[in-house]
C-alpha cells in the first residue's frame, strides 16, 4: 500500500469565501502515483468545510444565502459560543451543514468524478491561515 | 491491496425519489472478494445524494418535507443558479444537506452495519440517467 | 495492509447528549499499530451522529438549539414516521443534518488533526445501548 499526505493553506480576504481546489487535489493525486485507492480531503479547522458541488457563481451565492438564513452571523449574541469572546458561532454551524470532508475514488490514477463534480473549500471564518489535508491511500 | 469499482445507473420517473440501494452495494462487496476494507458509495451528480437511514415510507416522506421546507423547488426565481436556465437550484442545496457519499466498513466480507442501516440514493432532479460510484479497497 | 475494527457502546441518561470520543478513538488507532492509513468512525444507529467540531459547552448548546429549531422533538405528530408508534422522527432527521460518520487521516501513527478538531458522538434518541464503529486500514 502506498500513501501520500499533503496540506494546502488558505488565507482568504473575506470572512466567507468558496474556493475551487479541484486542480490542487488532482496534482497531489498525480504526484502520489496511486492508481487505485481513496482520496480524503478535509478541512483541518472547525469553521470551514470541504464539499463537492458546481463551479457556478450563482449557485455559490445561493449556498451563502442558504447558510446565512439558517445560521446568521449577526447578532453575535445569538450564539452561546460567542460568550467565550469569539464571534464565529455561526461559522461552526455552517461548517457542519456543509460538511468537513469528502472521500473521492481514485481510479486509473485520477479522481473518479462525474461530469460536474468540483471540490470546494468553504471558508466561514477566514482572514487567517487555515489548512486542508489531502491524503491518498492505495496502490 | 485489492479494489473493485462499479457504477450503478438510475433514471427515476419523478423529479425526487428515494431508492434503497443496499442490496446492490452488498452484491458488489461480495463480488470484490474483499474481507477487510472500506466501501465508498457516492453520487456522481451534484443534484443527488447517497445517505444511510431507515427503510420506512413515513420517514422518507418526512425527509422530503424537511428538504422542501429548507430549499423549496418553487419559485424557480428563488435561486440565482436558475438564471443560467436551469430549474434545479433547490436540488443542488438538497444534495448538500443530505450528503454526497457514505463510507462503510467491510468486515468479514460484508457491510458492517447496525440493525437498521440502509443505503439510499436520494434523487432531487431525476428523469434522466444518473450514476452512483461504488468502490471497495482492502484485502 | 493491516486493519483493526472495534465497537464503542453508549447508553446516555438523556434523550440527547453530545459525547467527546476523541481519546477512545486515539486508543484504538494506537492499538492498531497502523502508521499511514484512514480511520472511519460511524454511528451504527440511524438516530445518532458522529461529527467533528469544538469541545466547548456553549457551542454544543448552540448545536442543540439549531437542531431543535430545524427538527423539533414535539409535537410527535409532526412526523409521519411516528405513526409507526415511534417518537423519534426528529432524531432521524437530526442525525442526517449532523452526519453519520467521519473519515480521519492517520499519519505517523496518530489522528492527523488540526488544532481544535475533536470527534463527537451526537445522540438524539438515547437511554438505550447504541454502538459506534471504529475501523482503521493502512500500514
């Protein structure tokens, strides 16, 4: 069994951003030399997500509206978590709605994707360096 | 390490359907000959889900009500995504609420399940052929 | 390829509880002797979740409020599922919002975690014995 582990770092300009990381993950899969296996991609911070959906700007805005509707950033007093001095209670909840991780099949040396699957990093409390883990195991 | 990758295709009659795919996945696990490993099952389209829950018709109707409550199909103008000419903005969001994939342990050559776990394909924009990937790795 | 599978059992005093199981999973990873691989942790019951987020009591209360807001326990008549004689329709839905499983990288013999990642068992219909599966594969 072979494996490769790498870490991507993101430092967004805005509190919330949605970044297509598919090409970066594909490069790590190619570097691994693994032909058949599984690829894990996960946020290492608990106020960010990794998810798979469309690279379409309208949809990304729809996701952001949806998440703000369910767990709005303001008022900070809405969240008990913010009594610790944080202001990111909403970001913890948004992260769990969108998920921490994806597991993708590696087949024939490539991400085994349907026609529109794209891997996104969803940042909900940015403006500081945060990491994403990519690990491939297989043969 | 051994692996097996197969693809299931679904073409539902209704826009939204919930299909129990447990037996189909079990057949692929048996065919793989893998005794200890992991089984990934994921939707390859971004308007459909794979999830695990109960094979009970009332619960399935509850899930559908819940998803329509959070991300209703109508009016189409509710979603920026639909300005592209699509009418499936809701389906993209429903898919992320219910999740893209499940990873199931394979132990002693079988899906290592609790008493009520059943694997479902959740279709939110059907009436056309769409695929599910099943990949098992292990020994 | 090596693998190890173990099962944890929880019997909570309350209907809903949130239990930090990180140390228990770490012990199983250490016992496995696996240095590079993947660790699957999943609820084996369909009214409970395994998720990763913060070990902070305010946040846990925020999650509970959020879930009760989306899928309240009362009135039981709200859920078609409860016509079967159950009263846990809400718990099935809460479980899918929070997720069934996490997949964690094992790197250098340890869970490869960011600074605040903690694994939680989320119980939504407790007061009876329920199991969590932990399986590590790798080398």
